[in-house]
């Protein structure tokens, strides 16, 4: 269906794509991934014909209809429904012609074609897509100019899906969506009958929708079969093979070089030395696996506080005279990991702002621990960073009384060490700016982290690093996110915000997914935000469950670190046994018998830790079920 060959693109003197080549099978559903700045959007623009490459070509079947969202969101007095219907250009043209046509034969042709493309059902299909993306019937009839840029981009996405192109190009389609719309989109794409190429950092979407992964790294592309989990496994195996090959090659180069150094000047062995010099020059160095130190998140742990951190008693909150949420009864404890669910516009951010003390309750009461500190992350903080300042200058301003070492240490927890700390913010990527904002809000080791869509600028690897950091953090966390993978791994309590209320959702995240998609209507939020005689017992059981899960995470994390250390030790012992000349210092003086005994001890310890890691993860999976 789609082939591109030797695509090379240079922007501003830098090589973005360097001979990128791939052949996508007909009907393939391909997820394009890569680190931020790898060139994914650039390659998609080349495929869409919006950017001329410096070299290479793109081939697809003649006449194939391709769909790609334009950069500018639709605007004007037209409604979302009209905008989506207009995306079917053939239907729109036929309807316009039917108004003026007077030749009987042509009128018959028009109506026959309208029936063939099911034009009569188009408004219902368009409305269904808009509802899935968050537009109720009333919103579908509002002028486009009344919506924010994010909501207008949803209309653009709806129009693209409605037009049903044979090659669907999507560049991070969930960026402007909430969890509910993301779930709907994932479900829609699963049944979409055409070739799909989607840039996404949503792990669940990449596992549930696509059947190939196109990995972009160093300007090159590699196509892997399967979803994201399959890709990670294949990539790990590939990296392990490369690491082993590189290790062997380094040892071989050392041997060749040692021979040349020793015998190069000897007349009787000069020819052999020269042949080894040639062999050295022919050896293409195998690159070491790239480890990115900038993939760093480490939240400083807070001092302990007695529960509860915050209680809401029949509270109400809003703006001016407009009450958004009422009858709020909620308790937050120091180890709570809470996800706020509900469509955008239902009040999740309003509740987050109340808990962050940016809004005061309009009625009822909110009680907080006197020493409570809160770190509140929003996308606005990322956008409002001063582009002319450096991370070091931003942090120094906020940590006025701190020593330079403490300021640098806080930046280092988030990957801003060395030159990165003194680079202008304007030159940082979106993901780096998000990390800086997280570093700034956690400078005082807050007891409660409130994160409102923290993953919007983060790639898959950075999101995984954030998940690990949140699981190691000992404070309370409130999450608003459309990244289901992140919610599944970090949140153990679900609060649904809907209909002016906020209440516990009595089910798992999978139950909520089914609930959103209309597959399960039994799991529902507790009316009025959770109350009644059983609430105290529910909180006690929830606290016990969180404590158990926290201990399991720590056990798994400790075992994982030991597995990594023991694996390196085992590799060092093996090198000493089979290539004594390259043995590390710790093993160089050991006999073969001693090495074999040590290897058996290390292997046994490794197996014990692998079993502990597996047992902890299985228990954690059962606890989350």
C-alpha cells in the first residue's frame, strides 16, 4: 500500500531523516514511534506530500485517497456537524449539483450515486463520531468559533475519520483528547478498514490497534511486526545481540592491536602484523546501545504526615456565582494514588484546583493538614516558562535560600545536569520543558502531587520513566491523564467527576473502559462523592491495599536492581573464564575453579531474585485486578 525509499531531509543544516526506507503491507496498521525530535512528524509530512525531501521517493497506489489533519484547526460560523459532513467532498458536491440539475438522466445518476455512498445516513454517522469525541447534540450545533483550539482540533479529527480515507495518517491524535475520547478513538480505529499510519506515545493504543511498529532512530526506520510490547521484546533482544557482538569485537580488536604493537617492528612477523592492521581497518565498529541520561524523573520524598491530608465535607466549588461541583465528600490520605475520571468540561481541573488551594470552597468545608505542601502540574506551567532563561535560572529564583549544590541536585533529579542546566529553555524540546516544570513544582518535596495531563509532551520511554518515578515516590498522587497505561500502573483509586458530583468509581479501570464504551453499565460512581456508614471501612481496606501494593512495588524494584547488578557480575565472570586477557580487576587473579564456584553462587542469587521479582509482579497484578 505504501512504500518510501531513501527519504533524506535536512532542516536548518541538520539531518533529520537519513535514508529512511520501509515497505508497509496493504491494510497494515502501523504505529510510528521514536524519541522526541527523531523526525516522526517530518516523515509523515513527506508521506502526506506537504514536505519535499532532499532525496528519496514515496510510492502508493494511484488514486488512493489519503487523509491527514491540517495544522490549522477549523473555525468560522459553521457547526461541528456541518464541518464534519463537508469532509465527504463527493457527497457535498453531489448534493449541491442535485439542487441545480435539470437533466433527468443526470438527476437519476446523482441519486443512484448518493444511495450507493449511503448519503442519507451521513448525518447520523457524523454525529456518532462527534459524540465519541465529546460533542453532545447541543455542542454539535454551536458555531466553531465558540470552541477552544483543542476542541476545534477534535472536530478536525472527526472530519478526517468521517471521510474514510484509504490511507489514514494520524499524528498524535490523542493529544487534545481526554481519557474517554481516547478510549472511543482506540475502539474506532480497531475496526477501521484501511491502512493506518499513526504517530502515538499511547502504549495501549499501540498494543490494541496496530499490527506493526515503525521505529525511527538516528534518521533510519526499522519495521517490526506486532504491537508495542512485541516491539520492546524484539528491540531488547536486538540490543542484547548487538551488545554481545560489540563486546566480542572489542576483545578481538584488542587482541589484534596487541599483536601489532608487539610484533610490528619485528622483521620475521612484519607481514602478519600488516595483515592484522588491515583487518583492524576493515572492522566496522558496532555502536554501543544508546542510554539516554535525560530520561530522568526522581521526585524527592516528603516528610511523613499523619492522615488525613485533606477532607472535603459537603463542599461546593466553582467560579463566581457558577457552581461547578457540589456535595463533595472526599478524604485524601498520605499514600493515596487517585485518578480523576470524566470527560473534559465535567470539572476534573476544578476539583484539582480546589485540592491545590487555588480555589476556595463556595459551601461546606475543606480541612487540610497544617504542614501540607502541594505540587500542582498543568500544561499552562510548561507553556509559561521563560524561553530566554535557563533551567538553572528558573530553579535558582524559586530556591532563593538554597545552596547552589542543592539547586543543581534538584535539576539533576530530572535530567538537567551539566550543559543541560544552562541551556536556554527556548531550545529545549516539549518533553524537556515538561520535565523542567515537574522539577520546579517538586523542589520542596511536596506531600501531595497533583498532575493534570503530565504526559502530553512525553514520548513512550519518558512516560515509562515517569511511571517508575511515581511508583517510587512516597507521597500522595492525584492524576488527570488520558494515558491508560500510566493510570493502570500508578492509580489504585478511581474518582469519577460527572454531573456536578465527584464519587468513587466502584470498579477497575477495565470496568471503566467498558462503562465508557457502553459494554458494562453496572460499575458506577458512588452517589454524592462517597459517604455512608461503610465509607470508614472502605477507606481502611483501601489503605491496606495501597500499603500492600507499595510493599510489592518496592520488592519488585529492589529485585530488578539486583538482577541488573548480578547480570553484569555474571557477564564479568564469563569474560574472565573464556577470555582471561580482558578480565576485570575483580576476577583477574582468580583460578578457573574459583571462577566456577563464584559463578554458581551468583547464578543462584540471580535466580532467587528473578523468582522474587516474578512473584511480586504476579501478586501486584492480582491486587490490581
